[in-house]
């Protein structure tokens, strides 16, 4: 484990307000981490992680898979949700119940009752991987929140404004942290800075991110 990545780990679970409608639930998923990682392994055995290409031909630095009724994909045709894995032509794996329950509980803890995700994006970040500032706007219903779970290595989360040129705040996310945003924050730009090298006892040299959404 790389010490400087974990020196500022919070000692106790708690919540931090990012802005109106957006909350960090510290260590919310820690107790379920091993079950979540087992479920990730099951999903990615059926729908392997892959580095997708953007419509402009750029290969994303994080590897991705999906589960649930819908999966998010990007290729030359654009960004979209679809019910089939483009690699296999088969439906995406069913969303594990441990995923669905965590997403519901986290959304409820942040004040968003009744959240029922139909899509979970699984991102795997290795050292050097990042995600630029973007909006989650391919979903049909912006009244539904986004729930984002960190497992493994720490990575700096960027949370910006409603315009790309607004300066984001940088927030370190650690193993078990969950970020929930919706309402007036639903379309804020967000991303993660480049993952630094390190090693986590459960995930090795990587960070997994689970992002739950209501796509349809």
C-alpha cells in the first residue's frame, strides 16, 4: 500500500456536502466491499472489461463493463444506452442484488427515495487512467440521481458546475466512499484525475468505480 494515498483516510463513516443536491457518504460501502468485488468478478466474467472508443476515435483510459437492463456504450455511432453487450450481442448480465441494494440505500441516505437503477457501469482504473470532465446526460429522466461507488485505490474526484468552464473542486475519494448527486446538481460536470500508482489489499493496483443510473 502506498502511504501517501491513505494517510488522510477518514477514521469514521460520515457525510460531506459537495453542493446542494450532492453528498459524499464516507466509507458507506466498506463493509460490503468483498461482496461487491465478488459480484464485479461475476459480471466481468460474462461481459469482460474493455476500453471503448469515443465517437472521435479516442480510446478511453479506463476499462469498462456494464450490468443491468441497460448498458452504456460509446463507439463511432455515439454515446448511448443499449440492452445488449456489443462484444457478445447478448443482454448485459443481470445486476447483482448486492449492487441494487447498495444503490438504493445510498440514494436514500442522500435524500433520494425510491431510486431503482436499471444500469450499472463498472469502470476499472489502473495507474495513469483518468476520466475527463463530463455530464451524465444520456439518461431519459434527470429527476433520478447518480450513485457512484469507489472500491480500491484512492483517486481524486472532480466536481464542477453546470458549464464546462466552471472550475471544479477536487475531492479525494477512498475505498468504500459513495458519491450521490441529483436534483439541482444532477447535470454538473464531473470526472477523476489520473490514478496514481499504489496497491490496495483487496483490488491490487486498481480502483473500481460502480456508477448506478436510471437510464430508461
